[in-house]
C-alpha cells in the first residue's frame, strides 16, 4: 500500500458518527491496518451501539486502489453510505457478457450476509449529498439516488400505504383531524417527514396552519405537488441539517411525525420529541402521543424437517434483532406479553429523557417447553379519542400490515415450564428497542451465531417444496437402480445448503452423496446436520462452488462402482435447489450445465428437470388506492399520485445494485390489478441448456381491462420432474418460500381492454431483462402533461422494464 495515503475509519451510531484518521506510513503492511479496523469496529459497536463501521476516503484524497483496499471496502458494512462511486460497496466485478452479476452478488451475500441499509441512513445520505439533478451533477450518482429513494419507499413507506383495509391512512387522517379539532382556535401544526402525505393534507383540511418539514429536496418537491393536487395551503420547508431535530423553527401548537418505523426502530420519534421542546408552545401536543411495546417468549427452532433432525441449523439464529413476521418462521408463543410504555408527548413537553426502561416478568403459559427468542410489536396511541393503532397486533399475521414484528434471538436455548416467571429487562433508548432476558439456569444449548441469509429458514419450512423434491429424488434414484441392477448411484448435490436434499438422496438409496456448498458457514452447518442424522458414512460435504470444484477419481470415485466415466465424471445423477424468485439468479443454468459437462455421464438424470418464466402486466399503485379509501371515509377527494413516482425509481438501477427487484405476493396486495393473463417468456431444460444460454424474444401481453400499467410481475414454474411441478405464481403455494418479482416501468403507461402490450424479453445465464415499446400502444399511452416517472430514461438494459426510445 502506498505511503502517505490516509484512510478514515468511521463508526456510524444511531446518534453520531465517530471517526479516526489513519495516515499510512511505509512500514504499514496489510495486517496491522486490517487489525486496526477490526479493533475499531469492535470498540464502537460495543461502546456506542454502532450499527456498523466502515472505511471511507479521508478528505482531499482517495483510497488507493490496491487489492487490500478493495478487500477492505467489501468486508465492511456500509450503513450510512456516501453517494460517491468510490465508496460504494457494490462495484461490479468483471463478468461475462452473458452474466448480469447476480450469481456473484448471491455468493458475496452468502459469505458476508445480506447488506441492508437503514431508512434513516439512506435519508441522511440523500439530505447530505443531494437528491435532484440540480444537486447531483453525475448521472451515475443520480442512479444511486434513485436506488435509495426506491428502497426507502418500498421497504418503509409502501407498507403504510397498503396496510390491510388501508387502516394506517384512515387512522392517521382521523387522528390528525381530532388533534386539530381539540384546539379552540386555528392551530399551527408542524408535520415532520414526507411519509404518506396524509398527515399534512388532513391537518390543512381540518383548518390548521401547516408547515411541512423535510430534509430531502426531492421529497420537498413531492410534498408541494401533493399539497397542490389536494387544494391545500401548506408551507413546505427544507431544513439544512441531515436530521430534522437540527431545524431551528418553533412556536407550534402541535407536532406530527410520520411515518413510524418497525417497532419504533428508526429513532425519528424520540429525536423529534426532544426537538419539540424547542418547537412547541407550552402545553403543545405531539402525535403520536405514546406507544406500547409488547414482548412474549417464543420458541423459534428448526426442529424436524421432512423427518430429519435439523437442530444444528439453529446455530444461525444469532442474537441480532430481525424484522420478521413470525409467519416466516416456525414458532410457538410461550408466555403472556409484558409491556413497556413510551410517552413521547411527555418528553416533548419537557418531562423526562428519551430513554425508557422497565424490569418485567414473562409468565410461561405452556407446559414443558424450550425458549430461544422473544417476539415484540408496537401499539401506537396516535391521539386521545382515537383507538390505539397496533402495527403488529397478533402473532399469526399473514397479510398486508403497516409494520412487522421484531424477532430477537437470545443466543441460547433455555428450558421452561408452566408457571415459570422469566425476568426480562425492556429498554427503548429512543433509537432502538432491546430485550435482555435474565435466565439463571444453565442453557441447554448455546448457538454459534453464524451469519446467514434469513431466507434459509422459510425455505426449510416450505413443506410443499420439500415434499416435491423428495418425491422427485426418490423416483430418479429408483429409475437409475432399475437401469443399473445391483448398484446404488453416486448423487451430486449442487448448492447443498443445510444438507436436506443430500439426506433425502441417502434415505432413498444413494450409495454415496457429495454435497457442494460455496458458503463456508453453510457448509459447516451441513456437516453438523449430517452427523446429527448419522449419515456421514454416505454424505460428504465439500465447501466449494460447483463450477470451480475439481474432483479427482481418488477423491470421489465410489469403490462399489465397476467403472468410471473419466477422471472427473464420477457422479451418476445431480440434484440442485439453486433457484431464486426469478428462477435464474442463483445460477441454476450454468451450474447444471457445468455438472453435466464435467461430472456426469451423458444422459444422467437432473433434478429439477425444467423451468419456465412467466410475465403478467400489473397496476400497482397503493397511493392511488389509499386516496380512494380516504375519499370514501371522509367524503372529500384525495390525490396521492405523486407518491407513485418512487416506484419508477426502481427502473433506473443497474444490474449490479444491492436489491435488483422487489419481491411480492399479489394475493397479499389487495390493490394490485392484473391487467393481463400470464404469458410465458422462456422455457428452460436443465438437462440440455448450455452454460452461456441467452435468448431474446418478443411477446404480447393481452390486456383484459383498462388501467395504468406501471410494472410487470414475473413468476416461474419448476418441473422438479415429470410428476411434480412447483410454482411461485398465484396458482402455486400461497405461503411458499418464493415470491413473485415486480419489475417497474420507468413511466406509467395507460392501457385499454383489448390492447396487445408489446414486451421484449431477454435472458442471460443468471437474469431476465424486459423492454416495452410504448409507442406501439398509441400516442396517448403516456400522459405527457401529467406523466409519472422518468420520461427521459434511455433505452438501455436495466434491472427493471425499460421503455425504449426507439420503435
């Protein structure tokens, strides 16, 4: 590493950024610098509750682009990321023209864990470094802006818009009207944050003098458009600092904060409650007034899956807090809830600090059981006279809801029985909620806390998927044995994960199974699972990516076989469940093609056998549907269409971005309108398709109703064999592990019944791209006067639907 360069190490906490600058001397080699980063991370995560520690360039210089600095940037987690391309953690690796980079992204995520940006950090980055073309000179950085805007909206605002029965929007409007009506004279109200736009419009319509405060310039523009389209007089102000609490305005009768994060985790409420001491007149009001967080003990264990003991996989249940709906994981609730009351209005009026804590006892309500987690959710009192709004009021949620429950693993398993009272320290420090369970007994088991992608647990819980693969594996082995009497096959398991399919193969007569898993922590877990089921004499787990593994005859040759097909072709059939929500993203096509070419004899059975990708034209406009619900509830017209622009931001992200498309379940989005029947885009034959498979074709989606087309939903069918088909579509398992994928258009397109929507589809080995010829729908398809989206997006390949400029 070159001397004289400076590296700035930053610990990002909920309240501040702590930094130290290191000047690299000639004596600095890689090891001491890497050690310093590790120690700095450990110190600030422990002492200050830092969400992460990351490396960035010191002022007036840049990180030297050598191998170590590239490693440094990739091994740290960027939670409050600068918008500069140099500091971005997702620099695209070199790739083949027939790959989009999705396989490499999955590999990195498997090793490092999923990269998730917090809402607060993304908003701070947008406020700090700009959100409009006038503020951001580089087109490449504007793509980063749009990526953040789309993630903020999809992950944090959209759930509020589509809450079941539109309850959040209705309740917020009713609460604000009640708040304004509680003052004898025209009140002055401060609304903090863009949110759904409901609070500011409702306050103005109720007769308040409203100031709408935002930090992000683009959000200010959307707020002004919302005010204009709803015919209300609202003063939109942009504060200069990154946080709303830095704004110096004051003399308000009430402060309204919208939205509220999952289990109050974004810190905005407490921060604004403290700032309201400056903003509010004596005796002023704060909405939401208070909140109650409820906590229960829970048993969330993998247990037995398809008859196999999978307890060893629970080592991935770390003590980190996760935003789970418990419907995503198998769980048992073991206690009555304990609660922590949080009074935001009292803090806003100057009584107490923004730090609440309580010692509670969780009374076990079940007979002999084992707990290893707590589940918690928030109920928010918006204002006196309006019923409390429970963001996650029950533990069996399986539909749209404004916010998710929290799930916190305690890092161990403890035995309890009915009547036991388990002490727990509940705390909300204004930025995050925490539960510390105080159990005096020795734990039955302590977890290793290995990092892993969260979707592995829902996959194991997908009984339909598991049963279909087991039947197909059993039929493939039985057929092979009929063709080779007296012998048992050597099965290759590609992308073995927890080892479930490998054990199924062993149970149904495989003489030997070699399971390849590229994620080190998963491979270690699979070895423990195999040992727990006494199958280590049959199954060998190899930590390797299948396309990079080189097998020798001595290493994998099964001695019971009478012949060998070559030095490498030492397996008889292959099974692989390396399928993501778009079918191709985990590399099922190149992985199976490579296995056929190098590791299997000609004509060897392949499980799964075939796949197909389907497309459906959709209208997904939750803001529009919420406006209709509000109009019905209030008797006044509402227009929230300006919020729909954030959907279209998803059309400008490049293929290498962290989140390439948004998963959805159409049956859980009651406002979704399917404008066309599903149309098949591509068929895949995993026993024949080459590794560099790429095609392009034109299809027409027949429009069956009038509407506004703003996205295309992809789903897949998977023929595990000729006897079993799995589907991620509406006709498949509604609670299966796979979502459908939404690919948004850059602009809204008006369509009518009978229109043939022209769609060009292209796939490479690991992804699918879509292009729409909007001009073919006629001159009025795009409303030029009131267009929503990005009309100037060039006709390039993106990870959404591209509306091409050319015919």
